[in-house]
């Protein structure tokens, strides 16, 4: 339950639209709900401004569907790292659920974000980084922010990046996903004034060590203003970008 719904509940009780017992039953469910295999945090939206996110990885389709159905009655639901089996099971209990296939995200809402105003730019070094980057983009969009995507502009052909400087320099926040040697976030940060959230990906040949090379390169960026999330953590990058934008709206 978010703040608006809580205020509405209290106003309804005050005006006699619901009785004390009904109000108490709703309030009793606010801290969390014990589903046996999961304890769903209902206070997350009140504390953080966004709901608890369902990480589908490691969960069965039945478990994901039960959590999703429970949360859908209370507002926005976002489930990440979702496979097709998760999606099919969720659809059986929540008809309005939508699957963002490239990002591997399921939500009970379609992203409806402003077409104008401040925006986040999500950039990839290569096409292979798109699934992680799109997870970031979809996350930020579902949380209510405009996102512009810019794919495959890595340092092996840096002119592709320079052709989009107007878009980059107009951003309020940037998310940059790169594998291999992970150089792109440092390059981008040297060109823009906004914060840059760097996402190392596990894309690359042997010495990339599953994204560790990119992670260490990004952590050692000589360009200031770069924050780094974990390997392949597109969700974390999108969430952080959304929180920065939220503060800007402040």
C-alpha cells in the first residue's frame, strides 16, 4: 500500500465509509504477509517509494505467480529475471500482466511515461549488452520516468557515440552497460554533466572473467561521477537512476 492509499483508508474510516474492523483487517496486513515460502513486505512502498521487487531467479513459476497475485491487489508489481514459464503461470492468475521479453520483466502495468521533460538515457557498448540494459530501462519506466535507449555505441567505433552527443548531454541521469574491458562508462562520464550509473555485463571472451574485468575497470574509472552496480544488475541500475530522478523532482 502506498501513501495515497493509506491516506484514503484513514479518510474513509474517519468519514464512516468503512467500520473499525474492516480498517483493522487492512492495517494488519500492512507490515508483511506470510505466504509460507515468502514474506511479502507491504511497507516497502511507504519506506522507499517503490514496491518490493520479485526476483524470479531461483523461484518456481507457482511461487512467483502466488506472490505476484498477492501483490497485484495492492498496486504496482515488478518481477525481474522472469522466464517464459514464470510468465505463463503469472498470466493464469493475473490477466493484465505484461511480459517485457528482452528485459525478462513481468509487470501488472505497461510503462506509461512522459514523452517530454527530463529523461534517463540507457546506453550499451554492444548489442550483447541489451538484455541487461533493457532491464534497467524497463525498471525506470515502470517507476514512472522517461527513458531514451541508445544501443551499440561502444569504444570500438567511438564515432557512433559522438553522433548522439545532444541526446547524451540532455540527460538527467545515464545508465551505461558494457562488457569486455568495460571502458564505455568512463568515456561517457567525461562527456556529460549528469551522474552515470555503470553496469558491468558478463559479455566477453575469456579474460573478461564473466564481467569481473569490466567491474574492476568501472570501479577504477578516472572520470568522476560514476557509480557502479553489480555484474548484470540492470534492475539495480534502473532503480538507482529512478531514485536520482525522484530526488530531482523533489
